């Protein structure tokens, strides 16, 4: 049986990732300041603050594979929001910003995924129609999660498109080499991030026309989410 060739790891400019993380953190701080004493926002921000201040560094590959602490779970239901006012997020953000220059490239990526996904959780908690994400942050997180999907479900029978940021081939089966792929899934960056992290169910995305899927192998629901 032929082996699937290992994918070459994508490289990321740590200077750009660091700047994107700083920008995303400032956006989180700005929205947190408007949250008042909203208990749902408190849960989201408490979860992120705890991870940023108390979680040990972990290799990106281990983290994505679930061998390290998953950085983007739903906030625990038993977390008492009275113990964490959204305004208390500022010290955690300051702590992260103060050590950005000392973070290794892989930890920068982990923290950036945390920031973007929890920003989406915060927007949902506050019923915001959108969040002021950094464009490079969205691009990077879309690519990190697309690559994680391709590495976790290796193959070449399905092309996953997340325009304008990522295209990968995955899923075992006949490999496509020329022309229009027979199995294509396409979705927007934020919807891909939500699918990959369990914030959006596959059926909900299909029913809401938030993705297009063509071909008999294009149902990716057995492989999602990557993280919770």
C-alpha cells in the first residue's frame, strides 16, 4: 500500500505572528472593557486568563494532537463568574504582552490560536455580530488549523479551501492530481475556525450555507472538530 508523503511544515514569520498576537490581545482588551459584569463574558475571559498566566508551554504539534493541554475548550460550566470580572482580564493581557519577545515561535502560534478562538467565544457571549480580529491573526490560525486537519487526516481525495488563506488536501482515497478536484469543501476563515474548534457543527454549517461541499467524500463531519 502506497504511503502518503509527509507534508512539508509551513513556516511562519515570528515577527508577524508576534505583532498579530499583540493586536488580537489589544482587541480582546477593548471588547472586554465593554462587557460590564456579563457572566458569560466573565467565563470566557477567565478561561483565557488562566491559560495565559498558568499554562506551561507545549509544542504546537503535541497541542494540536491533544497530547498537551488543549488551549481552546469551552469555559467550564462550574466556573463562578463572580470570581472573575471582565475588567480583571487586563492584568493577564499585560502579562502576555510583557513577555511576547521571550515566547518561542511555536508558543506564539498556540497563544494566537487561543486568542482568536476565545475572541469568537467572547463575541458569542456578548451577542456581537463580529469581532475586530487582526487579519494576519485570522490568516495564521486558519492555516494552522487547516494544516492540522491535513496532518491528522492524511490523504489527497478532498481539497479543503479556506479562501483567501489556505488550501490543503486530506482524507484517504484516490488522490486528485489534475483539473477540478472531485471532492471539494470551501468555507470562510471564521467558519473554518469555528468548525475546527467545535463552535460550529457540520450540519449547521451545511444547512446555513456557511460552507459548500461537493463529491461523495466531502463530508468532513467524522473528522471534526480538531479541538474543543
